């Protein structure tokens, strides 16, 4: 975990601050996400039909990959010393660049773009996020992620 004081935040702007562990995206996880979201398009849940697509197999939902950011960020982003709470504020930009095939692993790479104290004890962070796919050059996802921390 990257715990820092508010005085040290500016030292990290423009720098990569974290790289997560690899996380498996298997068919079971994809199926569970399909059940929760009611998105059962064949490309996600039917391995036989998906064989006939250009991907040759099922792929994760883009929103599944996006939702994995919370897990990937855990231990990978900056945490202010004494933080009481952190919240997801949203995204400036999200691009699904490359599909994540079932049975592959992903990880998150986090670069701090900016950090500002908007109100006393209320910090606004903007991260450039890249979700990488193991053994592939092209990432799965590129995003600008906004978060808030309260100290």
C-alpha cells in the first residue's frame, strides 16, 4: 500500500504510482458478470458460438474489465495518511481498446495525473489507468479515473 502524507502528493504527479498483481478473467467470472448484469450476449457466454467469431473464444464484457479497476487499484494507488474514506468519482474518458479473452489475466497500471485539495481534507485525484492483458502488446482498457479521498 502506498501511504503518503498530503504534503508529499505533488511529488507523485506525472509518475506511475502502482502496478497491480495479475487477475484471472475466466469463464466463470464472465458468466457471473453476465448473470448480474443480464448481458448474456453469446460472445460472452457461449463458447461454441464464440469460436466462429474473429476472437475464436468468449470475451469478457468491457464493463467487467472496467469494474475490475477497484480490485486492481487495491494496493496500487496512493492513499493519504489518515484517510477516513475514499470514493469513486467517475471517469473523464474510458476506451475499450482490446477484448479480454476468457482464460487470460489482466493487471492495472496507475499513473497520477493530478491531485488537488478541493476543500479542507477533501482530495480529488485523477489517474491515467491502463489495463494490460498478459502476453499482449495492446491493452484492454485506457481510462482517466477520478477518485476522492477524505482525511
